[in-house]
């Protein structure tokens, strides 16, 4: 990663890889058409905590590979690889302008929303309110649900430049909590 803008990604990987971070590429027809990234919550890209919880930082499958259930297969592979996990967590976005991490997509993969916060971006699409959901998929029936630090999520994330909540500076909040008033 020769470019300066990847410095935060490199710093994250140097911390996370020795502690259980995984990135798996999905190859179909000699081409990478998807990927999944996950790590124990202690070194995940999101402020999620819990016992024996694996956090999915990222998942994507190219549109041209649609119809093969590749997203589901990536999640199943993660679950199979992490036999000691009590469950799996991630985030999801609702009413966000990005096509990534949509709540309905995470639900289709087997995750359920257990908490959410309504926010607005301070600089992009000002005035547009969207929700960030903490998503959960227990592996064990009575697994303790994860928690998250809603205050930290307001700073966005810095482990991936392509992430919809990416914040290159990470010195100030890029999101603010909103209260929607219904008429």
C-alpha cells in the first residue's frame, strides 16, 4: 500500500491480522467477484463488544455474480471457520444513499437488528436522516447479544476507504444523532 491515504488501513491491519482478522476473496470464473472481512470484536473495525463475538467488517458481491447466493456462502464460510464464536455481529444502514450495508441485505444473510441510532451526516447529503443498525446473528441459542458504543460510531470508521461511513480524519464526529419529529 504505497499511498499515504492507505495509512489508516495499514495501521488497522497491523493491529488486527495477528489477532484474528480474516479477509477471504470469492473467485468465480477466474475473477474475484466478492469478499468478506471479519475479526474478533476486540479488533474489529466497529465499536462492538461482547464475549466470543466475531464482527463482519465488510461483505460484497459484484452485481454480475448475482443469483448464486454468494453472499450467503461467504457468511456460511465465516461461521464454519469461527467454530468457537457465540455469534456474529455487523452494522447495517437504512435510508442511506450508499448501496452497501443495507439493512435488508444483512437480514437476507441471516442478521437481525438489535439496536439502532438515527443520524445525519454533517457534510454529505445534509439533512438526510438515516439509521445505523447493530445487527446480530447468534450461533448459540442463548448467546449474549453484543453491545456497541454509539458515541464512537458517530466518528465513522477508518479501516476502509470505500466504506459508506469512512472518515479520513477521525478527529471529529462526522455524524450527529437526530430526533425525527413526525407530523
